[in-house]
C-alpha cells in the first residue's frame, strides 16, 4: 500500500507485560516527529484517543473547554 503525504507508517512493537504468574505480549505504538507539530499537536498537550476497529483517532483536547 503506498504511503501518501498525509500518512505515516510505523511498526507496532512488542511490549512485555508482567502478570501475576506469566508475561503477556501486547502491541506498543510510539509516535513522534516534526509532523505532529505541523498537524497541530504540541509537547505537553493532552489528547484524546478514540478507538475504533482497526483505527485510532488522536484529537487534541481544547484547554478552554476543561
């Protein structure tokens, strides 16, 4: 699948979660870059992550509303 200018491809990394008597591997996603700032995200700002099947939507929280 080709990547468009307004898309980024990243790889989900394995994260090992320690449970009482075992370990579980869960997916971990880290995103960073100048492109986040260009999209309107700022360091230290809070965001909401809306979870849908096969999709995550990251939205800034307007501090004036809180």
